[in-house]
């Protein structure tokens, strides 16, 4: 069967500032007879960051890759939302009519927000059986008999066995508890606006930053790590062994209440550190209670926006609570349409078939498509017949501290650049972070840059010994290596690292091997190929336009090298 997952606003403007219809990360995913064809976020195509409107461009993109038409789609699966306008429209049949007009032969299905998150993790994992946990801000809304809002999903668990066709989903709407996503967002907004108080008077700009606050403050917390932290003094949550809607729960103090405590006397940096540490302790406590109450198995799949919190993921990874943890590269709402389509493929008893690298789900552009764009763009370029030569050239430029736009293979699905649409630079230059920030990224001074390293060299540079293929963990840089990779060593001596190998990242792995031959190190600074506030580039047209507009030295796209 041809199954497409579709997520985004229908007949309202999702991007409107302050709108009650706010939706982010719309997109579409196509499965054909259980085989993943493609998955894309609408922002990559509209070039609007966090785009939440109806994903028409994503739908067209998927159908083109599948070489089918709208009439060939059998099932359209729609993840539910956490806003009332969606349920009002659904109860009146508006989304159904819109979709039926586009897909005349398809059955329209609605699916739980949290179930989609869970499915995005379960069906990208190597586990045949295990358990899953979804944590985010809010998911599906629960309605009473008189259509009153009873609450929304904010934590859900379940178990699965793929071979036996089992997927048991247990949603929860613990009112005012287990609200990990919402509480961190509230704190992050408060702290960031404390750093930039003019935002309090600019509703539009503040709302446009809504999805970025958490990541920004996560980076800031390292600058407060000299705080004499006492969990008792700055504790912002309480645990309970009682159950609420069948779950153990954690109650959070509201930021307004916290501000009346000694917490209010802290600097923004120390507040960020205290909040992050509370978050990590609370996550650990919550999963410890789930383990004690037999909600967790040895194999654990995690999903939801909460698991973009890299330090907290690292705490869980090293906790020993479970043997194996899997988090997909699109753990946020970017993965909802993927999870929706994958779950219905599973329900239809189809064998789910994914690419070797589950992060690279976009389109791969042909050599002709790339060269046509280069000619139209009137740029100076050179074509190499051998990709080894491309990698040798690029490695030499990286050693020479040049900034490289790197565009190879299928594009990444999700919010991270993972070696297909990246900006690369040497991590060995002490002022490298400031250089790439001032020339290209224009980010806050405290935000770190990530890195990529060969799997086999991980323990040479890092204290921990576990792979991080989707850049969802932070590892501690060994003391004797911190002066070797200063541009990606954060204030607290950690690095958000991506590990690569020939199997799932052949192009960037070949580059790192050449870099190792040239410099003795297989580590490179990696950040997304975009300017601050823009989506990551998707197409050759995006790459050439960005290359022209950004202060980078070379664009390496397929077997072509473009010069300024």
C-alpha cells in the first residue's frame, strides 16, 4: 500500500505571531509497500524556519520521488495536534475534506501525537522488542463529554514486539506533572529574555524564537557550572511514588514561584545551569521510578522534543537503568509524519524497509541536476572525476582553516546537519568558534559548535565510549585533547559529537580519513549549512544561493568544487 504521513496546519496560518493555531515542523513521509521512499520537512522547501503550514511542497516532493500521483495514495495518516483549533476543524470534517480533494482514493486516518513520536523511535531502532517513552510539551488533547478540554498528553509509555505485531501504547495526561517539555521551555524563555530584555516588548520576535529558546539556554548552562550547586537549595521539582493516571509523576514548580526563591538572585548563566541540573536529576528520577515499576525493558526507545536535550540524554545513557537506548534523529515534531506513516505500514503487516542511515531520508540530486544549477548560477567551479580527489582537496582546505559548504547525498530529516548539508572547518584553531560565528553563523557567543569523528577514534578524544551517530549526546573531551580541538570543546569541556563510519556515512567518512592522513586527526567542526534563523539547505539551488550570500570559502557539492 502507498501510505503518506502528513503533518501541518490546514485552513489556518500556523506561522502567525501569537496565533492559537501555532504549529511547527510540518512535513510529509511516503512509504510504499513498507519501503520508505522519502521524508522531508516543509521548512526545507519553503525556506521558512520551523514552518508549520500545510505541507503541500513536502507532499509534491514525496510523490515525485515515488513516481506516483495523488490518486495512487491508499492511506493518508494525520498526527493529532495540541491545539483546540485542530479538533474544532476535525470535528467539522475540514481537514478530511481538504485531504480527500487532494487524495481522492485514500482513506484518511487520525493518529495520536505521542503514538507518532513513539513509532518514529520504535521503527527506526534495531530492537525487535522493548519499551518506549514519549516526553514533550503537549500532545493530543483529551476531551470530555461536553467537549471540554481535560488535558493533553505529556508523557506516554508502552511496549512492542515487531515479530509478533504487538504495539501497546499507554497515553497519559498527568495534569501539571511530568511536564518536562513545557517547564523547560518556560524557563528557557524567561532566561533568554533576561539576557535580551527588549524581547519582552516584541511579541512577534519572541514568538518567532519559541522553538529556539531551549537549545540556546542549553548552551548557556555551561557558563554557570562554577555555581556551588545544591539541589536542595535550588530544587524545582518533587517526586511522588503515588500514581496519577497509572504513572509515577514529578511535580514542577512554576518559574514565577521559583523566582521568589534564592534562585532569583542568580545570574542568567547560573539560572541556566541550575535549571539544566534540575532537569537532568528529574529525568533520571522519573526513569528510575519507571524502571522500579517495571515500565522499562532492556531495550528502550525514546522520542519527543524533550530528547533534544543533549546533556540529559547523556545522563540517561550513562545511568545504567537500561542496557540499550535508541533516540531517532527526528525526535522532535519533525518526526511526527514519519512515525504516523511507519505505524500504519506496521498495522498493515508490511515489512518496514529503511535506508542504512535512518537520518538521510531526503532526495539525492543527480550530477546533471547539480551541474545545471552551477551553470545557471554563474559560479566558478571545477569538476573532479574521482571523489577521492574531492576529499583530498577538501581535507587540505580544512587544515588551512577554510570554511567549507559540504553538500553530499541524501538530505537529513530532522533538525541536525549530520554530514550531508554541513559547514565544516578545522576544530584545531583556538579562535575557530569566533571566526565561524562572526563570518557565517552570527549566533550567541555562548553556543558551542558540534563535531564529527570517526567511530574508531572516539576514545582517543573522549572519555566516554559510546557512539553518537545522530549528534544526540555530549561527551567529555579528554584533558590532553582539549587544546587539540578547542573550537568544538565547550566551556564545560564537553562536545556534542557525531560518530561516523563507512556503512552509514560513506562520503563524510572518506573525507575524515583523508583529513586524518593530512593532519593526523579525524575530527572536524560541523555546523548546519545555513545562516542563523534559516532552515538547513535542501537543494543545489539553496546551496549555491547560500554560498553566494555567506562568507564561506568553498562549496563542495557532489564531485564539484565551487570557488568564490
